[in-house]
C-alpha cells in the first residue's frame, strides 16, 4: 500500500505551489479574505435569525389563537349537547372565521380526518397525517408543527388543539398557514444583506487598494533608488511624499546616499592624497639613491646630505605606513591599548623635545609652558599618547609653519578633574566650513585643512579610548592660527 502511495506523493510534490510574493497580494488576501469570511458568517447568521424570528412569531400567534378557540368550545358546549349540535357549532365557527386570507382553520375528527376547512383548500375526508395531530391524540394538549407537507412539499406551520366532550376527544381544531411568503421575505432580506455586504466589501477593497498603493509604490520607488545607489549612483535622492514611517525610511535612504557619496569622495581624495604623499618621498629616495650609486655626488658632503634625505623620507614613509596600519586595526576592531599608570607631563615634554630640534632646523620655534602643579599618574598608553602629541605637532608644523611658532602647554582644568593640553600654531588656520569634518576618516579638505585623512581620525580614536576629548578650532585672538585641545581625565 505504501509503495502505491509513494508515486502519488511524488506527483503532488511536483505540483506548482501558490505563493504570494508582493505586499499588495498578501495584504489583500489577509484583510479582504478575513472580511469575506466575516461577512459570510454575518449574512448566514442574519438569515437564520430572521427566519427563526418569523417562524417563532407566527407559531406563537397560532398557538394563542388555538388556545382561545379551544377555550371557546370548552365554555360554550355543555355536557348535554348532542354530537350533531357540537358539529353544527364547529361548522358555524369555521364559516365565521375572519382570518382566512392568512390562516386556514380546520376541524378534524378524533381519527385525524378533516371534517371542515375555512377556505376549502383542504377537502373533507383528507388526513394531513402530521405529527401535531398525533401529538394531540396522544397528550390531549396543544401541539405545534413546522415542516413540509408530504403531499405537496410546501413548508407550512400547523398548530392543533384538542376538543374535549365529557372528557373524551371528540375533535381536533387545527390552524395551518403556508410559509411561502415568509420564506420569500427571508430571501429578500438575505439578498439585501448580501448586497450590503458586497458594497462594504467593495468599499473596503477600494480603500485597501489605495492604502496599500500609498505604501507599496513609495517602497518600490525606494527599492529602485537603493538599487541605483548600489550600482554606484551615490548621492541620488528619493522624493519625500509622506510624513510617516515611509517618510522616515525615505529620509534614512537619502541620508545614507549622501553619506556614501561623502565617504566615496573622501576616499577618492584620500587615495589621491596618499598617492601624492607616497610619491614625493619615494621620488626623493629613488633620486638620491641613483645619484649616490652612479657616483655623481661631488664629495662626501653631498653623499651625507643624500643619505640624510633618504633616511628622513624613509622615516616619513614609515610614519605614513604606521598610520595606515592603525587605521586598518581600527576598522577591523584590532586596535588595542596597553594601559598603565603614566606621567602625562613627562610624555608631553618628551614629544616636544623630540620635535624641538627638528622644527628648529625648519625655522619654527617651539615654546612649551609647563605648570607647577603635579598630576597624579593617569591610566593610559604612553606610546599611543606620544603618537597623538607627535602627530599634532607635525600637523602644526606642516600647516601652520608659516607663523614660524608653535606653542604647547599643559595645565589642570579649573572647572573639573581633567588635564588640558594645548598645541597652537600661528598659521592661516582652518576654513570654518571645514572645522566639523577635519577629524573624519578620509577627509582632507582644502590645502589649508589639517590632516591627510587618517592621522587625525587615529588621534580621535586614541583620545576617545582614553575617555578624553580632542577639540580642533581656530584661535580667537588677532594672531590667528589653529588651536588643538586635548582633555584627559585624571584618576581613570
């Protein structure tokens, strides 16, 4: 048996499966589908409740009439009345029945055979054979019945009441009515409910279509723009049409596009800058190496000068490579600090002393202002902090060397528990519009802006990891220049 079912299962598995791909289809399936089920249940329930209401009302009315008629015979027929008089009374009651257009009044003998009928539709001698008659014969009490006549298949409601004479069942009074008009009325009301439900469904469908379109169309547009951005169209913007979650998504995509454009522009400038920075020392090293190797150097002094230039440019290259390595470690999360108690004043003095003679050879004077207060050892990485100080001094000399002076100072923050280190040059300063960006990765800016794109970014990372703050601004006095401030917390 399982072997026979296996091929059938394989065939079923190869049948195509219906999958809803779009938000529009899923939304409509969920919302409209659920609404269709709810409306279908409501219409069916309304139809059943309406029919039950009409059936119950008619049945209650007929039971009331049957009870009144039975009481009438009980009160107007005495014990000495003959059978003929009884039948005559029943005939008079039937003939005077005034509700014949809606109900049919029948008198049956104890065996269930029709004797008289108010409208003549039921012939004398007919035996309806419904359960209400049998129930009256059995219980001597009023009995209702609803159902289809076996002879015609028409749905009717019947109520039978017993007629007792001297304690014996001498007849049965029976009211019947056709439910054809009631069924027609129920059908009409059900159709009205269906039409209203369809109208509601159409209204909800149209409103859902409009609502879903207001979401799907902007998302499609954003998706297309995102693909264009992924394809290289950086900086392209999406038109914002809604001030809602879709609008927030639009703002996020536009901001991302601009940031990618800025990042790509910075990266291109960085690569161009690095290529230029590398080409200059490499040209000097290659030129002097070839000169020395070819013997074109005139004397020992030229050879020593050439070797000094080669050594200086090699150190410059090493510094650039070290910056690139630090930046790579930061990006990969491998940048670490070797924290230990350190003397911050001594580290700054060492960096200033290291650059003093070097800058003096370029005609730049360095003035260092110490403070009398001694700082407790702070937790830091001496090598990394010295790297920051040297980088800032080098930037001051490179971009502010025209002022021929660099001032450094260290002092406690009078308003907090920080040590403050300042490095100032007297050059042209930084364009105000470039100040917020000089510490960004890959940012180089104009020829007067600080950094080559990664040096200040590495300094910012080092100071941040020491829970400190690096601030770069233009000096506010008339001498101009750039002022760099480093704040490090004491006791961390």
